[in-house]
């Protein structure tokens, strides 16, 4: 009970500055905490995460709790059922503090909406927390929750983890079901954890991982439990590295290159073979991915009378999606699958692949929309995060490591991707790196903490 009260007090006091939550559920959280306390009192067997406060991203359904999907077009809508991942988290004993902010329908890589204030990285409250799991990352980085549920369709866990100085895991395609409502048509998106430590993220992934009847994708079983993986040595690994963006015009900031080189040196010092590798994908995948993104922007039904409430970027994306014929969509998906087959011929030569997570340190709030039109906003997004989406295309697991801070105190992450189905190796390697730098990545805390 005291832990839940602690975080609820911090949310009330600090979240107006951070903008991490769109809905707070204090009565529900305290009721759930009392239920866990009763289990402890009577000496019952406790679930694995009993009493751990975990907020849910506002793209996921929690029965009887409002959900807006980051859009004012869903104002007043209350979820009729739980997503199955929410059920798993509840069965594990977690306490839901509320729903974290997300951009409209989870489409942008920054969290600025019409339904709540902009979500800011706690490291500099003038700068964006990223997206689409921006609220989840900001909550953890500001100490408003010990860890959080997120989701990732084009980098949406790893991007905010990078700009908020956190560890985040995008699991393998098919590791976590989206049942019962959300479809997994192209397998781009997945639920996943955001945390301050590798062990916390692994424990959260352990209880989130599941499948349901009707899932189109099912990941191969992990040979090692994720929590156990965080305690194991990874062995000597062959790590390929590449910092060439697939998006034309994307430029990697010197601070990001410094983080990438620092990570390369650290991995080599731990005994791993770190070698430059050919780029597994080229710029030809960008136009094909865009077609899928346009079409998936149309998946949320919106009453025509409510369309004026959509943000300009969402309207722009949906216009292109509705104008894309079904054969063009299918051809794009087929082209991405072909590219992935060839990409695996390169990537499967390595146990892990190192790259930047994003191309820049955290950008100012409003930066993505400080342009003439939504099309340029979209291209800014592409140039900001050209690395992450490739692993949504391939379905591989990938993590953000919070290894670097700029001279101005801004976090810059690096990304490691693993073989398909092999989160365990990534978690073991991440834990080794974390131990090498000491504590929570150098025991750093933002001033807002």
C-alpha cells in the first residue's frame, strides 16, 4: 500500500510538469494494492510482481477505464474489455496507476496531442519525451513509476527510452499477443517493457509474454527465461555494427556518433568481437514501409463528423492510407518480406547488431511540427528515427541501452538487435553492459526526480 501511495503522490506533485499520464486511477490502484496486502497478511502465495505499480499505455484497453488513443475523437470512450496483456499484468500482481500518454493512434514519434499536455523528457522539460510510448518513458524517468508497459510499431519503445535515458525492449514478433481486439496484420507492432534496469524489464517481459488463439504470429519459445537471462553471462559474442541510416537525408548527430563509438569500445572491452558490417537494408524499403504506415493510420474508426478533431499529421496520413489500393498495400508488404529475407542473410552472421537508436539527442517540444506542412513533419520523423523501424519490419527483438549523456546532460541511447526469437541473448548482453557501467547506468537521475 505504501509503495502505491508513494507513486500516486509523486504523480500528483510532478506530472503537471512532465505530462506522462493522460488518466490517473488512484481509487483503483489503492484497491488493487489492498488486495495484494491481504494476500501478504494471510500468508498466501504471491504472484511474481505482487504490488509493483505498472501504468498502461493509452493504446491498450483496460476494462471500465477511459481510453482515448491519444485522440480527441475518442473522448468519452470507455474500454469494454481488457487487452490480454493487461490481464497478464494484473494476474502477475501489478498495480495499475493509470494510463500513460501516447500520440494520436500511436502514429508519431513524439507525444503531443489535443487531449493532454506535451510529454517531456524529465532530463530537460523543454524537450520531447519521444513516442509513441512517450508517457510510459517519461513516467519511469521521472520516478512516477518503477517500470511501465509500452508498445512499439516503428521504434515506439526504443525512441522514448533513448531520449528519456532508459532501458526498453521491443520483443520478437509474436512474443506478446494483442488479443482480443487489436489485429496483428503485418506484425509490425508489439507490446513491451520500459524500465530503469535490465532485470526489471526482463521481469516485466516474463509476465507479458503470451499467445492467444487467433494470433497470426507466434514467436519461438525462448530457451531461457527472461528473468534468468538477466543473471547469465552472454559468452563471447560476434557483434556487427552499422550507423548508416536507410532514410535518405538522415544525418547522425555528433553526440549520437559519440554514443555509438563509446558503446562499440565498451562491448569490445567486455571481450566481444565488434566488427563493421554491411547495411542489411537499403533505402528501397522506405517507400514500401510508408505505404503500410499510411494504411495502418486508417485502422482506428473515426466518425466523419469527428474528423475535424484529428491532428493535421493524422489527417495527412489517413488521406494517403485511404487512397492506397489494396494490391499496392500487399505489394509493399511482399517487398518488405523479400527485403527481410535478404537482410537476414547479412544479420544472421552476428549474434547482435549495434546501431544508434535515433539520429539526434532529445529535440525541443514542438520541433517536429515547426514546419510548413504535415508532410515535412512526417519526413522529420523519418530522419529522426531511421534505424528503429527496420526491426519492426524484420520482427527481430531490439533494445535501447542508455549508455551516453551529452555535455548538456541529455540522454542518447544506442540500439542492439538480436536474432529472431533470441531476446535472452540481448538481455544477458544488456545486463553485462549495465554491470560494467555500474548500477542504474551510472546511477543517474534527472533533476525533476
